[in-house]
């Protein structure tokens, strides 16, 4: 299994790792591989389910780097740009190809809005999210009062995550009719992107899967094999609102088979701006998309060094020299 966390442009530091993992590391794997994605993780992994994923990878790069927004962009402006990007990722008729991939099975988390947070009115969403943040500070379970988790799973099988013990979870099979909507819903950040209506599910708006499953700290019920999680940080956070509760420990039940692959502090310190990309870059480079593009592309170029190092460690059977128990991170 591969797990792809939420995190917006932070994924760019994993660009080289992704390409190495799918192009080389998994090239000889015979069994189906479950891909579990939330938000940008769902976007990243869906493109590898295309028959010609190298072309899809290049197309995804082009549309991701090519994002552009007005300084005072509205919810509709951002939603329209996201939908334009999604139309490139999903050329007409590709849904069946993605779901029929014999090796990679995509599974997507998205969260259904509950109560008044179904509204896309910022004057409603803002105060409600603030209330959700305070409630989450008191108890992590409180997020289920505002959102309900949905796992849109591959039609062949539910991945080894069920039954869920942490939050009530609806299981819905992916189809050619709902796949594109599920990917868009999984990245629909409240107050940034409009909620998404899901075919066959009435009377709600779906939003970013990272609200509940930010870094996919799930109870992985695997008896053999590994869960590989390329991640932009050694720190994992359970839900999006836990960012505001820094003293809270993540839930790591079922993580005895998880291998977390992250950039080192030294690697990050050597990057331009001494940080990995994030959503603040849209404000930092608000009047200069070319400068943002240049910065992002330099990070992705350097991410190839991570892929080369992982390949070296595997080929030389030297993983033990760098691996650390998760509790040390």
C-alpha cells in the first residue's frame, strides 16, 4: 500500500520520489497495490493509474505549475481553476482506464459537510470552522459533529482499513460517474474552494479529505507487506485542525508496517528559501507567477536527489543504516 497525505504544494518535495517509486521500485510488483489518498495525495496517486502514467505525470506537472490566480480571487475563481486542472488530469473517457488498472487501485478520502457548514457562504463557513477548531481542541472526536468521513474505494475491494474504529465512515465504491468528483472533493479546502456535490449522494457538500485524515494516521490492518508513505516531514498530524493543537500526539495504531520516507532537515535547509513549497507561496509570489514557478521547479529538480539516495540505499541493501523507529521522530 502507498499512502498520500494532504498538504497542498508541499508534495513538490516528493516529486522525484513519486516518479522513482512508480517508474522503478514498483515496476516488478505483481500483486495489486492499494493507493490511499487524501487531498493532494488523491491527485498525486490518481495520475499513476492512467495507462500511460508518464504522460499523465508530465501533464499534471504542467497544470500544477501553471496555476494562476488573481490577487483578490473569489471562491468561484479558485474552484474554476481547480476544475480546469482536473479536466486535464481526467481527459474524456479516462475514468474506466483508471479504475481498470491491473496494478494500482486508487482509494480516496473526502468529508461530507454536516449542518450549516454545508453552505459555501464564507460568513457561515468561517465562524463554523472557528467553532470546530475550538471543539477539536477540547476533544479530537468533536470533528465528527461537523464532517463525516467517506472512503471512496476501488470497486475491486475495500483496502485493509475497515472496520474503522476512530470515526464513523461511509464506504462508497468508485465508479466512472463519481471518480472525478471524488478527486475534486478530496481537495476542496473550506473557504478556498467550493464544496463538491457527489453523484448519487444528495443534500450535502463534500470537502477536503484532509479535514479528518490530514496525514493518514489510519489503523492499517495489514498482516504482511508494507505501507510506504513518502511524506514531506517526519511529523504526522491526524486531522487538519490538530495543526492548532501542537501538544497533541498523532494516532499511530496499526503503524507497525508503515515506512515513512522524508527529507532530512539538512536537505530542507539547502533548498531555496530554506523551506519546502506550501500554499503561502501564492501570497509570497502574488505578483510574479514566474518566480513561484522557478522556485517550485528548483525544489522538484532537487527532489531527484532524494530518489537517487533511496535507490542507492535499496540497491546496496543499506536501509538499516538510516531507518529509525517512528517513536524517535
